[in-house]
C-alpha cells in the first residue's frame, strides 16, 4: 500500500507563495487603476466654500428651504454604486423639508466628477460638497454626505468641501 506524504516541500511552499504574491499584486494594480481622485483636475484647489456657493446658486430655487443637489452624468457607470447613498440622503432630506434637485451635468467649472452631491443651507451656503463615499464601489461606511447631513440636522454646520478622496468617479 502506498503511503501519502503529508509534508509540504520547500518547492511547493515557494510556488504557492509566489502565486499568492503575484495574485495580490495583480489585484492591487487593477483596483488602484480604477480608483479616481475626486479632485481629478484640481478644480477645487484653493476654493473657498463661498465661491462654490456662488457657482451653485444657479441650481437652487429662491426658497427658504435647505437644498440637496445631486450631480450625475447619464453615461457614468459609477452612478450605480451611489444609488443607495442617494436614496438614504433623499429620505432624510424629504423628512426634513429639503428641496432636492438632480442635475445631469455635462461641463462645469467647479464640479470635478460625478456622482457628487452638494448640501446647501437655507441661505444658499455650502454645508457639504463632495462624493457620497469613497472606495472602489464608493460604499465604505454610511458615506460622507449622509454623515454631514445628519450632523447638520443636529445643529452642526461644517462648510465642508471634500478634495481628497478616491473612488469610482467619472470626470466632468
């Protein structure tokens, strides 16, 4: 009867180790190549929230309501990853009498990528501008925008513009 050798040789271990290293390196390369910087062309560099607010006023209606602006492009494949964030934000916004506007954006001087979101208070000041989330599927955590919106409803106003994030975004 033939006895099985249960010992792993150094050669077998080396082959498995090299295969694992190549697999992890390949995975990291392909993931990193899909991640795009939110501020891809440095459109937001040196930008103050007052300048952004002036640029976004064209999209808000002259009401006394707080506003959520959702920026998207119809041909952006990354939009699908933000749908959960958008729905959550819209539910919170509807419950708190916000105006909600979806803007199909083709070209903009300050909006660098889509999907992105702006939250403005009833004076038209920027509370938040940036991505819904970050990461490969923009699904890490509950999302920046939702956290800022909840904080705003609890009395905290940040005038926050996210410039440093990587995720699945489409350049405007």
